[in-house]
């Protein structure tokens, strides 16, 4: 009999970090509809009978371990961990690391590390999967958003190392969304640094579908772009990084010269340099 081309979501026991957010809510709904058993983890708990979200501070070691163990107890085991929790915000690379930088590294990188470490024994026992939600900015960084790009690239490095350590028993995949309309972009927009015109929006359902493809593929895929454009951008960034830099730089220069960043204090240095001839 031929081996199945995919794993079944029905009956799968799943933890979703950031379970109360835009992606997390949609993931819980779609997983539940497919017959999976789901528990979310988030700072804000959600009292939902079918797919509850347990209150858990993923920036705290003890809270993370307790949250994962409580979720596993409810589920009766663990087949899939989706490391979805994340935050964004402006952080120019030319400025010293701020509280915003530390917050993004803590949530985007270390929270995934903590949750994965807590879940590893259960995933190994079940021959399960872990899926990391990274970002296209992990391979194609943008100016003025250094903390996000750095933290998401670090997530990929962590996932690659975890795969070398537990990949004989647990599938490890990384998904690379672009930009989805969600509150994660609100602080960037408030700072006058909207990504509109720099990064193209994509629908949340496409990102969720990519995550579920990674979870159900017969063999866990290493890297999962969420769109055809994303696949091309990732290939370009990896194989022609100099060309990618020039494309991003040209786009940013166009925005600066159009006056789009004039009101952003954090972009002051960039605006001044674009307007000043190179010497």
C-alpha cells in the first residue's frame, strides 16, 4: 500500500503560542474545524470550551514550562507545536538597543526557544512536529526594523539547530509570511514608519494554510514560503543578496524622496543621508 502523502489533522494534539492573536485565533479555528484538539498559550487567556487559550507569559521560564505542561495535560499528549507568538515595532540598526529591541528578541526568539524546549520531550514521544512562524524579513531585512529582522533570522537559526538535534524524531519547519494586516504593525505605523509600499500585504488565510501544509506534509518541509512571490523573494535574497540590497535600498530612497518618512523621528538619520550626496 502506498504511504499517505499527508498527515491527518483529525485527532492531532496541538499547542499554538500567541493563540489569542490574529494568526493564533485563525489557526485555532481552522485546526478545530479539521478535527484537531487545540490549546493556545498567550498573555491573555480565552475561555473557549473547544479550543481554549491558557494565560501564559512566554517571556518567563517558569510560566512557559507550566503553560506547556498544562496544555499537554489537557490534550493528553502533543503532536504539534506552532510557535506563532510574535511582536513587531520600529528599531533602527544605527541606534543603541532599546527596550523595544529587547522586547522583540525576547518574544520573537526566546519565547519560541522556551516553548520548544518545554515541548521537546512530548514531541519526541509522539514523533511530532514543530512549526516556527518566522518572516520574509529573516532573509530580506528592511531598514528601521532591525530588531524584527534580527529576531526572526535568529528564529531560523534556532530552528535549523533544533532540527539537527531532534530531527530524527521530530519534524521541524519554518514558515515565512510577508505582511498581514494585524495589530503587530500598529507601533510601526504610529511611529510614521508604515511598511505600505515597501512590503506587500497578503491574506491571513494564506499564511495559516502554509502553516497547516507544513504540519501535515508526509515529510516535514524545511522552509515554507506563503506565496509564489515570497518564494521568489526568498530565493533572490539567498542567492543574489547584493541585488536584493539594491532593490530594497532603491525602494526606501523613493519613499524618502517622496516625503513619506519626514514625520518619523527614528528615520531622521536615514532621511538626512538620502538627501546628502555621498562623499
